[in-house]
């Protein structure tokens, strides 16, 4: 597919050239330019601008690699990268929905920005799996074992007693498919990743499983007669 794209004359040459550079690993990022002696610092220029705009220190900037500026970890690119994630996933989710056989009882739940575990349990089909209180109790047991992230510390300090259960209800899977007839729920997660490192598929897969382990674990504990699983979709960005 890559070869076809690169040799397709209908696609503007500049775009093909850009992708070619990505594949070859010589995109003119600060990291690359520093390596060939054309720049002094590999620190990300987009992160720097974002931090300066907020009046924050620009110490300890991440290296400006192709992978970095294509990840939500880049402070200057986070919004764009998140939008790309949502638009690719929306397309993929809609495609899966579209190829369903007419007889299939599998229902793809339509999720939006506001959707999380709490809003799922406000729909009619989810409380039929198990009630909210029981799920909250099981979720609490798992959530307390998951570290409080730095970005969550303020919320935790405000109310440590209810932090864990609230964190659970605020969790947002990218997709959920439910088959009430067969009593199966599948949580779907979508990740984009640079494919520089050989093990990127395994790494992203493990990351996604870790992210939703309290959802799957609590559901299994609260509704033993149902089956719960998670399917992860990992799409790679070429290059480093
Ligand atoms: Zn950055």
C-alpha cells in the first residue's frame, strides 16, 4: 500500500515526498537536524511555544521526533492528534457497524464526547447486566489498586473517599458492543502509535488493556453469567 501511494502520480509530489522522508527517518524534526549538526537542541519547538504561551518553564522538553509530534504527548499537537484519533476511529467504528449481517444481534453503542461508564449505566440495556451499586462496589476494589496519576492528584485530595469510584464512572471506552441475547459485552479501544519500535503492537495492546482493566474486572465480578472482553485496534504512524 505504501509503495502504491508513493508511486501514485495523482497524489501531489510534495505529500509523497513527505511520507518518503518519514519512512526514511529524515523528516526535518529538531531531533534529526540536531543529529546532523544543523541545530543545537533536539527539544520540541511546538511544546516550547505551548509552554511559553502558558508562561511555564521550558526545561526538560521532549525530543522533537516524528513520533513525538504525532502523539498527544506533544503539547503543541495534542488537540490535532486527538482530533485525528477521533476521526479515524469514527470511520472504523462506522465501517464495522456497516458490515454487520442483518441477523446479527450485536449492537454497537453510539458513543459521543459525553459518554462514559456512568452514562452507559443510564441507558436501558446496561443496568440489565448488573445494577450500578454492585458494579461500583466491585470497581472500587480494583480502582484502589491503580495509582493516582499526577493530573488526578487535585481531585484525589479534594475527596479521597469517592475519588476511586468517580474515576471508574468517568472512564471512557472508545467503543462498546453488546449482544444481549448471548450475554456478551465487548469493550473496544483504538490507539495510534509510531511504529519505530518493533514491539509497538504489544506495547499499545498492553497499554489499552491496562487502561480498561477496572471496567473488565469489575464487570466480570459483578455479572458472572455474562462474558466480557476487550478488542484493541492499533493503527501505526510510519516512521520515528
Ligand atoms: Zn512537542
